[in-house]
């Protein structure tokens, strides 16, 4: 029997709930993948990439045109990020980048702090690289408890994983949060791994602030991004990672023996699309989707703690409907109301009942309206 190398589940909750949705012909608001069309221009650019013979290995660090255009794109942010090509590595998705960053820095027995609730790939990635996860819970409003975080740091702490904008809550780290983190780790050699895949999808005048923006953190962080989330092409599995020259070298030492390079036609398409992409228009479209979701669900007996500040997801409470566990509720809602969601307990390493579920609003309006109608008709 092959021994397990991590304590994660054999089947993730996302795969489990999607399978359950398919079995029950339910509207799937569980996984974070859009059901609307990709921009035709991007699809044409992908075909153009193959026609122009971008069909062989790209350089290990990434297609030069894509790297150059990322430098330009990051300068156009409301809060610009100044970069050199030595700071950028193209990756086959953000999950891969997180794993590879951990592989680059973690030695057996090193501790890695995880802020819960957290994306479920962090724990296995830490353990498969010989690290020991140390969990710190966010407050009930998903704010960071910096005193608890400070107390969790030990001589063995190698890294802290941060997720902003946050999945599942949509909360964004503010500059003051990064300032506090920088102050806490200032006298240490702790590295920050910052999962920032929803960076451009911010709402209600909320501003994205990267770890790489921070003058003290940019020399000791990996900031990880996803074209899948930016351009709603989750199946392409292409992302990029920002790091100092020293950390970039450490990352590439591992990357070159895992993937080496990333799909060349996709890199060409993404590079050319960055030249015409309107980030503000994209943001407005996604905010409209979030607002449409909230409007459709406002007369249903769910409770709203906070509107998502960013991302693909909205967390709602169901205490007005049932007192069963959140996983039981998510299964019940899928089987009976025919709407699939994710229980918030899936974002914790131990069994817990949060009384909350996560909905994905990165869907067509008719999909969201259908889900709301199904729940309304079921609850009566």
C-alpha cells in the first residue's frame, strides 16, 4: 500500500460538489469557473499563436513578449508595480506556483503559517514538501488577528501564506495590514507567499494592494497571479509569479525540473491580449455580476455578513433556514433545491460547522437567476 504524503482529502470538496451537482442536475454555483463565453479576440489569438508556430518549448522563465507586456500591464495598475524581467516567471497555473514556491524554500520540519479559512491546496503542498502547517484562524469578519499571528511564529517558521483577495470571503488586505505583517516579521527571515489571483476583480472602490507593493516585503515575498481568473479562462492553467531576483532564482531552480516551460500558444495569446485588455471594463462586468447575485438572493432567507470586496464568491449564512452542519446543508441544497454550493468548513483543516456556504457568482445572469428561483420554489 502506498503511504499518503499529505493529510488532504482524496477527493477535494470542489470535485465532490461538482459531481453531486451533475448527479442531481443542479445549478452549479460551487466551483469557481465561469459559464459565460470567453472574449472572441482571445480565442482568435490562441489560434493565431499556433498558426505563427508558437508550438515548441518557450523559455523557462516565460515567452519574452508576455514578460515584457506584464511589465507594462503592472505599470498601468491604479497602484503601479515596477518590475524587471528578472522578477517574473510564467507558471502553469497559480496552484503550481504556490507548490513550487514552497518546494523552493521549505526544508523538512520547517513551519508554514496558514490563515484559515484557506484554499485547500495549501495544506497538501506544505506537507508534500516536508513542512509543518501551523494554522491561525481569521476573526469572524475574516479580519486578521495579528496578535494571534505573532504568537504563532517560532524559530522554525519559514513562511506565511497570505491570500488577498481572499477565497472564500472576498476580503482584501489593505496597506495597513501589509504594514503590520512587515513589522511582525521584520527581525526574522520569514518569507511571504501571497496568493493574489483575484487581483483585478475588486469592487466598490476597493483597491488591490499586493505584497509586492510593499517596500519591505517585495524582497521577501512570492506574489502569485492567475490569467485564468483575470481573463475567465480557468482551463488554460497559466499564471505568473513575482519575486526578488534571489527568490526568483530559488523558484526557477525547482521550476526547471518540474514543468520547465508553459504552453507556448497560450503565452502568445495572453501576451497579445494584454495589449488590448481593459481591466476597468472587466472589473465593472464582474461587479455587476456580484450585484446581480445579491439582488436575486436578497429576498431569500440567507444572511449577508459582508458583501464580497473582490473575487468570484459570496459567503452567506443559512441560520434562518436550518441548524444542520454546513456540509450537510450544502448537500441538502444540492439534492433538494438543485443548487450546488461549497460549505465554508471545507476551508478549514479540521471538521467544523461554520453555518455558512460559499456561492460562485462568476456565472451568466440566467444561471444566477435560475439558482435563486430554484431555492425560492423549494423553500416555498
